[in-house]
C-alpha cells in the first residue's frame, strides 16, 4: 500500500528527480523525507546548476531561506527552471495533470 505524500514532499521529490540529477539523488530520497546531508555531499561534485537544484529542494523542504529568487531565474537553464516551477506547483497542492502520473511510485521508478 502506498503512503499518502504531502504536497511539499511531492514538489521536492520532483525537483530532485530531474533527469540529470536522479542517478545521484535517488539513494537519498526516502519514503517520507530526504537525506539532505547525503545530498549535499553529492552536490559537492555537481555542476553549479545541479547544486542549485539541490539547494532549492532543501530550501523548499526546510524553509531555510537560503536560495535567492534571482539565482533561480538567472542561473537555471529553461528545462530546470520549468521543473522548479512545477515543483513549486506540486508543493502548493496544485497538480498539473502531466505530472500526476507516477508521482506516488516506488524508488524503482528512479532507476536509470
């Protein structure tokens, strides 16, 4: 039986499962939360944009206020910017129909 996920979890998970990130982030995505210590260790060797995605996800989950909106707008490429906006929509409980399919899946869906 699948556990019901809170909207914030779905939004953060959506950001952390961006195609270029998921091979490195999947081990740190838990059923109900995230291992941000492990994610930050992985981020140490990521590109600037990938690191920013991890920081955005952490900020959304922990409400730390560590990410500047100007960085989101200026540093992300279009695909990642769009993914972050989708993550924000999910975190607010707005489920764009194209994103709903597969959101409640198991970790195996992240396997490359």
